[in-house]
C-alpha cells in the first residue's frame, strides 16, 4: 500500500551544464502532472510524462528540472557591444525628447536581458540518456518515500480494524441477549394485567419474534466482517487501491449505520456508533492512498 505524497531528487551533469531533477507529489483523485523544464528542453516534456505515467497512477505529480547557473558562467557583455548599444539608445532618446544622460549603464544592462540569447544546439539524445539515469534515481527515492508513508498509514488503519473486530464481538454478544431481555420485560408487563395461561405465552412469544426480527443485525455483522476481510486483503496489494478502499469504507459505514438504526438497545447503539467512529478514522487515513 502506497501513499500519494512523496519526494525524490537527483543531480545530473552534462556538457550543457549541471541540472537538478526533483519529483514530488500530493493527493489528487486522478493522475495530474506538471512538468517544468528549461525552454531549450521542452522537447522532452512528453517523454518525462510517459516516464512518470509508468510509475505513478494517482496524485498531483510535479517534476522540475532546474539548471544550475554558476556566477562565473554568466556572460559579461563586451564593451564594444555596450558602446554600440548605448549609441543606438541615445539616438532613440534624442528623437523622443530625452537627454543622452538618461541612457545609463544600469538601463543598458536591463535592456540586454530582453535581447534574444544566442541559440545553442543541445544533443537531445545524450541529454535524454543523462536524464534517464537521473530520473531512475529520483523516482526510486520518490517511490520509497511513498512506500514508507503507506506502511505508516497501514499501521494506523490496522489498529482501527482490530478495534472494529473487538466491538463487533461485543456487539454480537449484546445482540444475542437483547431477545431474552425483551422477553422478560414483556412477561413482567403482561403479568400486571389479568391475562395469564397460554394466551399470555403466545402473545409474549409473538412479540419477541417481531422484536428480534426488526432488530436482528446478524446479516449486517456478517457483511461487515466480509468487508473487513476483503479490506485487509487489498491492503497487502502493491497496486493502486485507494479508490477501491474508499468504496469499501463506504460499505462498512453503511452496515454500521444500519445496525445503529435497527437497534432498540442503548448498548447496541453505543457499540454501533463506536464502530462508525473507527470507520471514519479509516476513511480519513486512506484519502492519501494511491
């Protein structure tokens, strides 16, 4: 069982420079990907999405590939270029009625940022090979974190399931005693009247049968037990089971709710509410399961 949250990273060094690859994810009902790469590597966007799709089935996954730009790598413009650039801007300034002194060094440097950069050819084949190696390292760390968080969630869910089993055992014991308790109450009530003999016994028996039939939770206990067994089996799967577990929790909640509604005993109602509380805890936990 894996959670949907995770993080992994890896560095890669190529002839084009150094990069940092990061992958992280948060909860999402379906798989949704956001890819952020340098503009000159946009051609690899589809490939990166394919790689992620082969490893992840649910979650909001974000992949970032950031180039590490060193200070000494920053290009310093040549004085001749700045001189020519300054002269052109001074001519523009004069035509617009501004003084030449308004064209300062800081102004020129700011304008250089908007000039198209020199186009450099990137060997996409070699870049893809380097990126693949880094991706495998990052995705391993990412998936390991998901597994670890999934184990923690499974531990908490198991505690709730064990609690539910214990409550169900007590619920079964109480439910069996409800019929006898109700029979004794009816018998005592009927004795307050003048009705005795076989007619009294028949009325008591009939009322007890009707009462037990209305409040019988045997079927609900059986279905809830089956849901728990299936739930525990699915928890051991390495597939994406989050949606299925969510559906099973809804069914478990329905059975617990029905038992509480059918019961006319305070003890049974209290136990049914306790089961619903544990089911709700499970529902909250599995919201982060892939």
